[in-house]
C-alpha cells in the first residue's frame, strides 16, 4: 500500500503556471504507475497525465503541450507542471498510484487549483 500527499494547488490567473507535487510513502515508489487526475464541480474525475516507472508519459488531449508530468524516484515524488492555465483547468487535482493500469490504485486527498481573474 502507498500513501500519497498532494501539494501546490492555488488560485492563479489565466495564462499563469503552477507546479503540483505528490509525495509517496509506504512502498517501492519506482514500480508504480503514477497519475494526476482532476475533478471539476458536477463532472466526473478524469485522467490528466500519467507516467510509468520507466518514464513513459500519457496526456489528456486538453492538456497536451501545456502540462508536463515528471517523477523523481529518489524523492518518491511525482510532479505536474501546468503552464498556460485556463479557467477550464479549475478542479481538484488528485494523485494516483497503481501497480497495473487496470487497478484502481491509491489516491491522495486532492489539491484545489482555481484559474480565475
């Protein structure tokens, strides 16, 4: 089992940037597929980006070219660099860790990102 703690959410103006962090503990971090998901009010939780232990990445079409997921296995941490933020990026962002793609995995408590003037 792995425990996850997200941080870095904030209020930011459109066009701004934020970096989210997710610190993991309790297991062998490097073997986990790490993902960032988000859930806006009234909407389903959706995958934003994921990264395998080997560094292969996957992004939702809505964030391609603006967001970058990365991981530091030595620090047991995964990051989400978000640039050119838009109001529609407003959501609670959750970190997820799973051993296989078909698993539900473990979730963090979420961090709020608000993009507004």
